[in-house]
C-alpha cells in the first residue's frame, strides 16, 4: 500500500509525499528495487545526496537491473553535483576586518537545496569549462532558456521572409537576366 501511495503521489508531482512513502515501503519490506523509487523522488526534490545514496544502494541490491546504464549515468552526474557542492558552497558572509575583532562566519546550505544545487552547477561550469561532463539542470524548463527563444525567433523571421519572398515572386519582379559581367541580375519593375 505504501508503494502504491508513493507511485500515485509521484505521478501527481507530489514528490515530498512520494519520497516518504517509498522510504517507508523500503524500510518495511527491505526490497532493494524500491531504492530506485526513493532515488527518483529524491532526485526530483533536488536532494542530491539522498538520491545518490539511494541509486548506489539500488545497483548494489539489484546488480542485473535493466536500467543499470541509466542509473549509472545519473549517479555520475549526482557525484559531480554533490562533490562540487561540498567544495564550493561554503561562503563567507561576514568579512573580518584587521584589528576589529570581528569573526568570520560561514554558512553552508544543506545539500539538495536550490542554493547548494545552483552553486554546484555554477562551480562545475567554472571547473569543467565547456566539456561534456557538466551536469545539466534538468529541473529548469527549456521555455526559460534564452537560446530557445532566440531559435524560435530566428525560425519565425526566416519563415516569414520566405513566405513574403515566395508570395511576391510572381508580382512585380522582372525576369532574371544574364549580365555582361557574368552574374545573374534581376530587374524590378511592373510587368
């Protein structure tokens, strides 16, 4: 019943509830296959360390899993995100000034929080450069990407230009003529 409740909650996008149900179902049954569900729900919630642990334990419990390649790929990305978060999230919030007696405080957001995740992605971009191993922020919609709207705009402009040129090609444009300079020329004017 807990598994089924978790499955329904996951399908409805209630990932917090689904994670709780899947964790409880695993605790009661001990079935390793449920760890995949735990990892998937934690991954949706950006609880990267929890997802990473669940996916690793899943592959240990189910070594012949059909989705092994997919899970190993996700583990690789999560390892990078978690490692980058652990290395770069610590931020100095109060700067110590010489002789003032002020102390320096550091704040480390919990792994899996948006701040930690964004910092990890930012750090991996700085460290990894433009390489192919940079983690992708799968939680961000493609509709919020600047490049998506640039491509859409270019397609709209190109299509509109093509339609206008095609529609006007039969009206008002003279024939093509071979020029004396070896080029092809088109004369404009009424027919």
